[in-house]
C-alpha cells in the first residue's frame, strides 16, 4: 500500500509496522532477535509491528504532514517485494514466522556485542 497524504496517522503507523515486520521476516529474524540486535525490548518491536507505536511517532507524522512530505515515508521504509523465487515458495502468502537461524549462526561465530571496539 502506497503511503499518501489522505491516510490517517494511525493507518500510516500500521502500514509502517507491517513493512517492518515483513522486512524482519525477510531477514529471518524473530522479534526477540531484532529486539536484541537493536538493543530494545521485545515489546517495543511488537508495538511497532502492530502499529501501536509511541505517541512520538504520531507527532513526527503530523510534522511531516504539515510540511507536505508524509509520502516520503515510502522512501524511508519501502514496501518489501519478495523475489520471484520467494513468491513461488510462498504461493502468494505472506511469510508469518522467522526461524532465527541467521542470528544463531552469528552468535556461534562470536557475533557483535555491545561495547565492542571501544
């Protein structure tokens, strides 16, 4: 769904959350994996993906709307398009779960940790 100025703030937030969820799933990350990688709580990820984000995001959308540039969210978080191979595998369905395999592999290799490189 293309974001436009006629959409309500709530609709935009839900669309952004859905896009973030699809991007997370495309990277095969669970919500817990993403929360860990981002250094935030899992509830934060869940609220963002559900479109029940903090009021600060609504204020940001209102500012963008007042500036006439709310459509630029499409550039910030583009709608993910599955590859043709992925489309065949999913048979028109959207992916619903992540296995979390990529993070497990990174942790085995001694993946990134907070405070590294200081």
